């Protein structure tokens, strides 16, 4: 069990999306938030991860929301 500690946690929890694998459901935070956070972390690996997530989920991502998250994390695309 995880408790929300801040506004980002609360948003992520309230806007989680289901990931279904082998008839099991896992809940993950919004992809836009995950991508922005990975860019914010800034290591080479995190940036590669962010680019990969963005590429494979291009059809599902809200680009305006992604820009909003990047801005809130202080990340310039």
C-alpha cells in the first residue's frame, strides 16, 4: 500500500491507468507524468527511457499534458 505524499502522488493515483499482463491488472501512473519525470531526473539512462516510453506510446499520449508536466518539472523539451 502506498499513501500519497504530495500533489504529484495524488494526481498519479487519481489518474492511474491499468496495465493488463497475463490476465493480471497492474496500475501505473500517467505516461505523460512518467516521461516528464524521467526527463527531469536527467541521467542518460532516464532520458533514453523517457524517449522510449514516448515513442512506444505515441498514439496514447496527450502532448499538451506532457508539455504541462515538463513545465511543472522545469524541463524544457
